[in-house]
């Protein structure tokens, strides 16, 4: 993977999130991918698992704006920060975190580990965020 490919992948992920498009999100992953949104739980598996997770989690999100940082790369592995402002069930929420990604040779994600923190307000990222 190169930086441009990961940047394009992250942009597609951002668009899928903002559009609550679980099918577009699932299309970014391999058929046997693992998507671990909670380190203490079993991962979502395959494109069907990704689509099911995304349908559930985005169903309560509105007014979603997502920013993706510049990717860090090491071979087929990448880390990308994200910053999302949204409304969840009528209340503001900011979610900042990072995606630890592993790609196949075709640019599809084989593995995603998501780490995040949130605050119950609309917040802007710190100046050094995303670079």
C-alpha cells in the first residue's frame, strides 16, 4: 500500500460514515475481514459483519461530519486518525480516535482495530491532530 491508496480508502470510509452507508463501508473490506470496534469484544467478521455493525451504530447518528488524518504506513499496515462530530439521539457527541488497518494486495482492508474516546459536546481537534 502507498500513502495515496490509504488516503483514498480513508476518504471512502469517511464518505460511508457521513452517509450512514453500511454497504459502501462493507465494500472497503475483504470477505474474511475482521473489524474490531471494541477491543474487549469479538470482532465483526466479513463484509456481512461490517455491514451489520455499521447499520446498527449509524442508525442513531445524525449531522455527522468526519475528518480523516494523514495516514502512517508500514508496508501493508496503516494508522489513520479520525475526528467525528455528530448528534446522537438529539445530543452532541465528538468522537476522536484511530484506525489500525491491515490491507491485502488489492487495497481492501483485511483487519481494522478501532480505538477512540468521546465527549458529550461538539469539540474541535487539537492543533497537532491528524498530521
